DNA sequence: AGCACGCCGACT
DNA sequence: GTCGGCGTGCTC
């Protein structure tokens, strides 16, 4: 007897282990690790992943696998092991790890149904109606009709039964393909002998004769040959044609053509950066490279040529790009060089499209996957290189379970494939640069820009000074003059502001009341469109009040500036400027992102105004001015990475200016211009920033000097949340290494979100073998309460942000 | 997660 | 005496 170890799709602590099932003899050959199956679990059926095969089980009575869900493993052996590793590194359930590695379309969907098993005539009248022309009824429908008491009687009698159906969310897209039966002559004869009234059928046959006998989709046949469903059907009945359903891929780039590009000659610097990567590929050796190069130093060309080598050796490659940088411009570069060998995976695609791209990888039809974070799980079997562009980006860390960092996964996968990882950035994460300094990663510096253009001139404007001199506008005099100058010279500008909406908060001038979200401890943002107040955390909306809800004063005013307000102000002070605004609110519709960018690229606007999303990857030759309206917005957030993020963002944004023939200028407006993040970004001085920030981290015992873990507790009741957190903190203090620092508990920086109070506790440690098991115990201890009392506990090992 | 089992209060 | 509340524990 063969036994399968199955991890079932029930995300809970007690079910987080393999269960043994008997493999039916007929499937002994088919069922291998990585295949998904449907198994009886308690009273119902669930999906599960086969993680191993054995000859016997320790367990007494075994149930049998009910159904196969895959014919080829959904997860390779390597990915199964990786799942195990993820479970340990992120403290998540095995099933969550497995599901995270697959496209969302492959997640199981459960349908509860009542099916007719006995004779329909035995049913009472009220039920007989519902089962008159079907033998199944959905659970929801039964609920809606309030039929449970009579249903229950029938179930006891055995006329009806409850079944669970396990389905896949996404489907393969299939089209009807029409094939010709028989030789060309046979068809010709048939066409000749067609009765005169069957003109459509004759036309279809003639079409096949003139265009070869290759199969064709029914839709095309209708369009090109004037076929109709009726004519096709009769031809099929006559045995001249056959219908088949074949899988087709949804093609998200179907309507785009890509200009093929060739390798460019490398500069001497690029040569010396690529050489160690290539020898690593040749020697089939694992190594992590940190390619540290300023914007415009040609990192992408190095990636492309290294990948080219990998593909020529018959191996595959993964390229990770931050979600917001996964722009058409970026995709073009890879599609242009590698054409149809590329699969693209990003959030802009529909679930179905993502699934199709994934299938291409699984079937070995492509050699390269370009995508955001989750593309790191691309099911390649023979990886030759993994590239992570802009490796410092926080979007590589998943903020839900499993809370993995794509960089760690990449290194893990590259180890098992004995291949290099290339991390690229102009502003590496402090951890990465520190590791390069210690020789754990190999540093590949690219100091010069390919076109030898100097980095743009950056000036910092002290907005306090502006205010003192009577300028209350959001534009400093310098920025305004420069904007005007670009308009006159017909050059383009990019304005960056890290806040969407109209104003950041609304306050009463008489009593100081600030309008807050009723569900979260955060002020609401006014949105001009629809005159609404919105909460950016829970999406709560409320009308804008005309008077203060507290003191009924009418002096309520907007404070702080969002992109909408800047747009309005621009229209007032520079009426002739054409402005494109890009933020979550203007790009939520599919394709909007791409459309706005191409409009700007075609010169249909003078100013591109936007949030985060315009900071990366954009490369427009006519942009000669970049303005950062408020550089301090994230500088003072209670997060140990806020200086690093500010420096990275400013450097990143500055890189948008003067990338081509025209030289660029950057103006940074700030209320704390003396801060080292801003000063060193102005000088383009990463090394200086690194030194300075490292000493800050050392003082605060933060990474990379210490490892960090954060435990978060949330509950609708404040006392419950703080009480549980207090207990956990006590327990941690008693059971971890004496050198481990347990800080807190404290209320989270945003103490309440979606009506849940949040408390947290921070753990700083250098080496603590007890910590992980202790944290696991904590999860175990509160397991029931998380399920029953709406208690939320999350543990983040190596958090990217403390918010 | 679901679901059954089981032990205490208000009813035919 | 029973029906039904939801606390506890199990699912190969």
C-alpha cells in the first residue's frame, strides 16, 4: 500500500502538519510530491498538497485520496523544500507558504451544495420545485429559501446529501478549434458535391482548401470564412470537420509590438562588473553580487547581457522589479531583447492573465520571468541567474503572511540552483551594503554614467525661510521661477509629492478639532473630487462638513498639501501649463498608468505631478527639472528606516532629471534642510550617508547591528489588546536569551485601524536560538483566541517598517 | 476552518 | 424529562 503525506488547505495551527492518506492503486504512478489532491477531511472535502510518499503510515485508520487535482506537480521538489523553509523563516502555516508560491488563480474555491441522491418524487412539494430540472442546489440558495428544516428531514431519509466541491478559482482559457477531417481531395470533392442551398458550408470548405488545412479557431473561421455556428455544426455532423477545445493563453501584450534591441557595447566599468558574474555562471557557482551604480550607469544592460549568457547555456532567469517600476518602458527592454522568451508577472494583469504567464513558465515555454515580488517563485527548474533591480525597495517585503523578503528567497533559491544573484541599486539597503563591506556579498561598483553626463545639480530650499519672507505658497520662489523657465523653453518638469488627495487633514481654526476617521486613529484626507473625506487606511468615506462637528464654527480649513491641491494651485499660478497628475486616484483603472505616461512621453503635458509611483524607472529625454515639494513628509515618521527611505527616495527622484542631452536640475523643498538625509542626497553622497546612518543604527541597536522582530496584537477592545500584548511581552522576557532586548509593549504608531486597537512589542537580538521556538509557542498559546475572539496576532521577523 | 461532542439553563 | 446554548477538541 502506498501512502501520501498531504498538507491540507486548512490554515490553522492544529492542522499545520501532513496527514496520511491511502493512494488508490490506479494512481500509484501518478501521485508524486507536489501534486494537489482532494481528500476527505473530517466531514468535508478539501484540497491538499502531496509533500511526500511512503510505503506505510504510523497512523491506524487511513482514508483514501478522493481525487487528483493536477497531473503535473504544481510545485517542483525544489519549491516544496522552499515552502518548508519559508514556514520556518516566517512562522507561517505550510499551506500558506505553498499557496503563496502559486498564482492566485490556483487557489482552491469551495462550494457547498445539496445534491439529490434519491428519488425526486419522494420530495415534498416545496423542495420538488427547486429540484425539478436540476439535481443540485447551492447552499446559499437553500439559506435564502429558509428550507433547512425540511432539507434536514430529506437528508436523514437519504434523498438529499450535502457535498463539498473543490474547484480552482481561475480557469484555463479554451477556444473551440476546428480541424479538417480527411485529405485535400476529399474536402474538394465534398465541396463540389455540396447542395446549392448549403452555400455557407461550401464557403467554409473552400476557405480551408485555399488556406491550407491547418486547424483554426471557430471565432476566426466565422470572421474570415463567413462561417456560422449552424454551418460548422452541420459540417461536424457530416464528419468533414471536428471540434476540439484547446488551451490558449490570454496575451496581455497582444496588441503591442516590441522593437528588437541588440546588445550594446559595454563600457570598461560595465565589463569589469559583468566579468565576475559571467565566470560565476560558467563555474555553476552560487554567489551574491551587489551592483552598486548611480542612475544611468547602465545596470540594466549588464543584467541583459548576463541573462543572455544564461539563456544561451540553456538555463533560465528571473528578474525582479519593484511593482511601481514595472512600467511598459521596463517591460519593453526585456521583451525587446528576448522577445517571446519572456513571461511578465505583475499586479496589473488579471488573475487569468497571471495564471497563463505562470503556465508558460511551468511548461518551459519561456526562459525569463520578469515580475514583482512573487515572481521569485517562478517554477523554473534550471535557474541560471536571479536579478533583483532596486534591491532596497520595501515592496520586496510582503506585508502579509507569509512575511517573506524576496531577497532572502532569491538567495535561498540560487543556493539550490548553484547560480548567482545580482542585486542592483543606486542606493543599496543598509543591510546589503554592510554585507558587501564584510565580503558576504561581492560589490560591483558602477560609478560613472554611461553617457558621461554629470549628475543633476541639486539645490535645497528652506521653506521656513520662504515663509519668513512672506511666501505662503506651496512653491518656493526658486521652484516657481524654474517651472516658468521650463515652460518657456518647452522642456518638461516632474513634481513629486508623497501625498495623494487634496489636503492631509482638516482642522477647525476656532477649537482645533481635527476630523478623524471613526474607525482608525488617523486624520481623514479631503478629496476635491466628490467633496469627500477619505480615510487612506480603511477607505472610509464621509461628506465634508460645512461646520465644525465639535463647536459648530464655520472656520474649518484644510491643512497640509496633497496632489489634488497642487494640481489646482498649478492651474492658478501657471494657467498655461498642461499638467498630468498620477496617483492612486488617477491610475486605478486598468491601463491608466501606461496611458498617462505615454501622453507625457509624447509631450502632451509640461508637468508630471505625482506620488511614489513616478519616482522610479521613468526616463524621458525632455525632463530637465525635478521638484520635490515636501521632502520631510516621511523623515519624521516613527520608523528606524525613515532616514534611509528619505535618502533613497530623494536620490531616486533626482535621477529622473537630465538623463539625456539636456542637463537637469533638482529642487528639494524642505522644512528641515539641515538633516543629513537631505544634505547627503543633495551631494549624491551614498557612502557618506551609509557611514552616518550606520552610526545611528548602532546607537539605536537597529539592523544591521541587531536583528529585529515585531509582535503585533490587535483586538476591537483596547484592554484586551494591551492585556494580551503585556502577557506575551512578559513571557518573552522570561524565556529568551538574556542579551535579547524586549521593548514594549507600546501602542502601535497608528493605535487603531478599522476599529481594532493595536499594540506592539519589539525584539532586538543578535543570536538567540530560543527566540523562534518561543515565538511559535506564543502563537500556539493564543491559537484558540485568535480563532474565536477575533484576536489578531502577527509576528514579523525582520520587518521592513514598524508602522 | 468546520463540525461533532458534551455539559448546563428554559421549556413542551 | 428534553431542546438548544456555545466551550472544547479533532480532523489521516
